[in-house]
């Protein structure tokens, strides 16, 4: 029987990459804390079976959730607790970016490791610090999850599973799931950007401004060297540089939810203006020289 389980695990593990998401959804349907039926027909307590199957399916061994946070005392505690309560165990690093409220104390009390930046660097700078922390502490996958709770923790495993076929996996709205809607010029700019970047990445991307992104060891290496620290550079520009450096990109459809508390760091009019600017930023990014190091040949990751 043990042999048969092992064979099943090996067969699942060696499935082509494009079947990994469907395997992921099969796993997600298992009722948590109750008995689940194994492919051999044997019912096991989910804890053990779930861990065995999920560990064999993961395209990484240790994943870190990086949460950039700026004055998020109202929502960061709950978001951290939601992530830590997931059946998959992830460590959570909150990068507190010079907040003037209780973000740091609330995140620590909720169980996160908190990295304190001495002054506000913006999301890009905070994420760079997070990538360096991940590398130094031997994580081979990271995922950005916003402190405001917009990125639903239940979708984390789904976005990470995208790393089975790419170096960077984007949790995408507008990809047949969820009810997130944007209209008018903002929508047109997003569609245009998505089309241009899809062409560069040779894959269909619908949400290139999503911050809900995961990276594997190769993606982390590339981000440490090139993640843009400019305002909103963490969205469009970061993807363009990664693609031009040889990283593979994929997207996974996710549901997002409204901010769970506190106030957004920029209002809708400003963000529309920034999207317009992103179109120009994309043009500039396209003129950048690809990095000398090709991350598709990185020795740190198996091919
Ligand atoms: N580290 C850091 N995080 C920020 C900054 N501005 C926003 N954030 C975080 O980035 C995430 C998304 O910000 P939010 O204001 O909700 O932007 P929106 O979702 O694009 O409207 C949240 O977790 C914020 O706390 C900043 O200057 N530094
Ligand atoms: Mg938000």
C-alpha cells in the first residue's frame, strides 16, 4: 500500500506543469480538518495526507509572505492572523515603512516578524528589503500580500502554485474569477499595458498592476538586483525588467476583496494619473538594457 501511495505521489509530482493548477484546485477542495479520500481510495486524517500531497506538489520548499505596510494598524493584525491560520504554513514578514501609527506593534502581536525601515521608502524599497531578507534566510519562494487584506490569504497557495511553470506568478483580477471591476480610461490603460506586456512575456496577462505576486529563487535573485524603488515601479516596470532579464511570467486567476480597514495610500484619481504615467514608464523600461546576468541561467535553481 505504501508503494502504491508513493507511486501516486510520484505520478502527481511529475505531471506536466500545466496540470499543476488543477491539481491545486483538487487539493483545495479537501475539507480541512476532516477525513479526505486519497487517490488510492483510503481515507486518512486530512492533516497527514494533506501535508504529504501538498509538499510533494509544491514547486518550492520554504515560502515567505512579504507584507509591505505603511500606516496599516487597523488591518495588518487581522491580515497576519489570517495568513498564519492557513493550513499551509508560511512565515510572515511585515516591512514597516516608517509608519507613524501602531503598525509595528500590531503586526508583532499578531505573530509576524517585523522589519523596520527607518523612513518611508515606498512599496518598491520595502519589497527589495523583503527579498533580501528572504534570500539571507534561505527561502526559495516569496509572495507579496498587501497588509490591508485586499489580497485574500486563501488565494496564496494558488498564486504560489503558478511557480510550477514560471519564475514569477501574478495573482490576477479580471481573469474569469471575482467581481473586481474598473471602468473608463483607467481600464483602457490597464488593458493596453496588459496587452503590451503579454506580448513581451509571450503569455496572456490580464492584470499587470497586481501587487499579489510570487517569485521563486530565480525571481528573488532578479528582484534583489533590479526591483524598481520608484513610485508604482513595483508593478509595470518590475515585470518588464524581469521579462527582459529572462524570467518567465505566468498569471493565476484570483478573487480579491475590498480593503479591510484603514485608508488607501492614494485615491482613485491619483491612481488613474499614475496609470497614465505607467504607459510612459513602460516606454522607458523598454529602452533599458536587459541585465547583463541572465536569470534564466541562474545556477541557484534547477532547470
Ligand atoms: N512599505 C510600504 N508599503 C506601502 C506604502 N504605500 C502603501 N503601502 C502598502 O501597500 C499595500 C497596498 O497599498 P494601498 O494603499 O492599499 O494601494 P492600492 O491597493 O493599490 O490602493 C498596503 O499593504 C499598504 O500598506 C509605502 O509607502 N511603503
Ligand atoms: Mg489596497
